[in-house]
């Protein structure tokens, strides 16, 4: 379930001298002679320590230096220089990875936080730097009465970060993933070339970069589709006694397209058991009343437990911020987060989920964690490298673990368990969403991408021949 900064070195000689001097001094240096104003290669212990940590708090890899560009030219220069030096490079947004995939041991971390300009908002699109957060994008587009069709539940992630993996949200049944909203990308390849790609220009690179795990290029700027923003969201949370009844109603409302957003979850009930929740939203203009009775007709939920609220679109989109504030205040935001994120085939989703849940202790999820479980239609999911089960209806099934303690042994146990569960899910036709906490081998990744593996492999060979980019995934 992030952004940061960029700049530029003008010559490899200047960069080499700067790296050597900062490594000796152990502190940040500003621009050296012959490099552009604002150039910075930071080798300070503080910067390197920060870049060796992510939201997962599981993997730690210390880079040699952190680079904070403000232009795509800066990214290109440092990538060319790093290639000459034989150094690996990892781009970092807000640091919300959970298994060290935006880290590099002894290499260069490119912190994209300063590359966060929202360049323009047009009637059907927004042009934005990759380091901007989705929260910043939303605020800019709301001012024009527009919104990205798909928003992640947590808006503190960076644009470039989610486009590198897919980007899913409550409206994905209607619009696909965030990668399906991309009209054009400005990227910097592993070779240090600045290119623009789209469905009609360098289409192969366009397909290899979207959900390509930053293996052949770093996204510098994105042009994204926009739609008119709804005035308000009528939000429904319905409670069920068990997974079969939840699943039946989720399928019923999905088939009837009753809601504009549809999600659901299994959460600890505080007594060692589980609560089963359907979570959905209907967009409306704030003038015409929403017919709650029609929307909920025929459903078997515990109606006395239903929670129905009516929010502005902004407030609804920012709902997760309240949980973030709570988790930061009680310290759980900083505990390990050994998450597992997958997609289940619609044909056997309930059976797989039931088996997995039966073997899980609610303490493994944590009092504020959840098991995400809901159906979505894949008609609008067209990004080649976003892998989904081969059925029209699939279920995102995610173990969003938020442990109550920072116990390292417990985190390691859950990581090992994630691998066991993934193998079981994979054997039943499920597919990984590649934001998960357990190790994957190159063979695992080849199996994951399946028929699309040659697309990524060939793009890697063409655009990152030295295999310098994003080593944390261990794809190649």
C-alpha cells in the first residue's frame, strides 16, 4: 500500500568525486563544481538509514547514497553514472513497500519526494510527477470538479509507486486498475534514456512499465484520465454471520451493479472470532434522495447492525487517514507488516478463503488488521502485466496484518506462513498481487507472469541491459 525527490549530476567525474567525498565525510554535500544547482548525493548516516527502512519494517538494506532529483534529467544522469560504476539503483516514493523492494544494498536509492509537481489539470486528464501522492492529486483535481476514476484506499501512496504494481480500489470493477487510467508516461530507462510512451508511441515500453515492478524504467511523469467527481457518497457497511452469506450477497449486488464501489472484509470481533462485512458506496448529487430500501432489497445481512453514512467525496476518499492517525499514535504503524495480497478465482474463492481463514488466529491479523475479501469484475482490467485469474469475476483476498507488537520472531513466522499460503492459493488458481511480504525467486516470478513473462524479460534486456534497476524483487 508511496513518493519522494530528485535532482541532477552533470558529469560522471563530478558525481564520482562527490560520492567519494561524502562517503568519507559521512554527511550530505550540495552541488559540486560543474553540476546543476541543487544537485545532491547524500551519503549521511541519517539519509542512508532512512532509505534502509520501509513500511514493512522487515527487510533492511543500506544504500551507499540517496539521490533526490527534481527533474527527469537528474534521474537519467544518475542512472548513467550508476551504470558506469556498476551500482544498482532503486526508486523510492513514500517508502510504503513492505518487503524491501524499493531498497538496494550498497547502491543508490532515488528518493522521488521532490519530483511531485502537478503540472496541469485538464477537462479529461491530469499531468503529474511520479513522486506526488494520490492525496495531492485528488486535492488538485477536486478543485476542478474532477477525480481519478480509481483511488487506492490509502491516499498517502505515490503515483509512481502504485503504477509500478497496478493500483486497485473500490471502483476497480467499473474502471479497472490505476494502470488502466494511464494515457501517457514519461520514463527514464535503466540505460538513462528519457522516453515518452503511450498506447500509440513506444507501446511495448508502455506495457512493460505499467505494473512492471520498475524493472526496465523509472516513471518520472504520468498523464492520467479524469472523470467528473460525484458530489457525495452514500456509504453502507453491512454485517453477516459467516462467509457464505457475505459471499452470496456480494455476488448478488455485483451482478446487479447496485453500487459504484464494492469491497468487503473479515475482521477480528474482539472475542477471538470474526466479523464479516460488506462495504459499498453509491455516488449521488446530494439533491435526489438515495433509495436505501431498493439498494438493500433481498439481502440477508444483520440489518440492525447496518451502518449507513453520507459523506462528501473528499471525506469518503480520505477515510483511511483516521486509522493512520490511530496507528501512529499507538505505535502499530511502526511495527512489522507481514502482508499477503492475492486474487482468487471467482469459481472457488469462498472455498479457498474459508480454508485459509480457518487456519488463521485473529491475533495474527491484529486488532486493527483485516482480511480483505470481495468480488470484482475484470472487464476493464487491461494492463498486460497485472496478473489475474482467468475468470471474469475474481476476489481480492488480502491478509492486512497489523500486529500489536514489534516481535521479530512473530513477523518471521508470519512471513513463512505467507509463503505456505501463497503456494496453496497459487495451486488453487489464485494469483499474487506483488505487494506481499515473503521472498520470491526468479522462477517464481516467471511462473507469476506466465505468458507475459517474455514481455517483461525482453523489455529488461532492451532498456536495462546491466540489470541495475530495482534489485529488491529479484526478478532476474
